[in-house]
């Protein structure tokens, strides 16, 4: 009797299986699915029953780099990270042989198809949109497996070297275009201001002479400059009919210009 009790106790002890909080257990009785075991201690009787644990935490899977061709026939290499979790452990075990491998393979093919449906410009400028489309497609395909795809992120997009050079030339040309446009706009604005200034000086007596004297004052500060000063006609007319010596003329010129 004592031996029988010992045997029963041993059977009970080896039948206790612990399922952690982040896991679910799939129990089979005589080879058939019987129940999903919740976290805690569960009884799985040997010989008649078996079980398999499934981790239901979110998994981050690195999708290997893939060769793909865009809609405009540009060859690129892309890789991504996919985040997913099991929401139905029984389906993950019963509906697919190895859901880890299956999700990875599905992500690879979906990425290639998604890249093939867009141009290179769209792939580079709308990465988030394309990632969202890939996520929706994979999530729909894995739903019968009891798997929820939470997010897909395109990590890197590698271009051929010749394509990189082409893109660099296009970017440089675009920058030069913007520089020319900005310079032209500045010249238009400057010409408007100059026209206003010229109109104001023309309508104000003596303004042009004052501006001329101000300019002479600015350039006379540098001793290396040679100044050729055009004497206004009004001054020359004032000497008509008068006898003026060379010394007097030189004295007038010295008063007008500043010798260095």
C-alpha cells in the first residue's frame, strides 16, 4: 500500500507543469487538442497527455536584407524589423508548423512585392507609408495563425553606387536652381529700391550733388585710390568771360578735390 501511495505521489508531482505569466500552454490528450493552459500550475498526466508552451510576448524579428526592383526598374537592397505577438496560442500551434519561420518568410516576400509596386522616389520619400502597407498585408495574412503584427519598420535602403551619384547630381542641380531663383529675386527687389532712390533724388534739387560728395568722402579714405572728379558744367559756365590764371584754376580744383 505504501508503495502504491509513493507511486501515485510521484505521478502527481511529475504531472504538475508550470506555465509562466508571459506564456500559454497547449494541452493535447491522446494526440488531440484539449485546452489552453493559463499561467500557474497545470496537470499534464504522462503518457496520456502532452503540452507545448507558447510565448505570447511581442517579438522583434530582423528581416534579412532583400534584393528588390522598384516600379521604375531600379535595383535596391532593403531590410526591416517586424514586431508581432501571438494572440491565440492554439492557432499558432495548430494552424502553422513553425510560426517564427513562417512570419519571417512572409515578411520577406511582402517587402519585395511592396517595393516593386512603387517608384524609387516614393520608396525614399514615403517610407512610413510603405511600412504601414506592408504591416497591413502581413497582419491580414497571419490573422488565421493567431498572430497580430503590430508594426513594420524599414531599417535601411541601399542603392547602387551609380544611382547614388545620379541622386547627388540631381540634388546639386536643385540647389543651384534655388540659388539662381533667390539671387534673381534679390536683384528684382534691389532694382525696385534703386528706382525709388533715383526718382527721389531726381525730384529733390541738390540731392545728386550731395550723394556725389558723400561717395567721394567714402573713397578718399583709402590713399591707394586715384580719384578722377568730373567738374559740373554749372561751375565751368561760371568762368565764362573771365580771365583766370593757372594758379587760380589749380586753387579751385584743390578746393573741390582732396589730394592725398
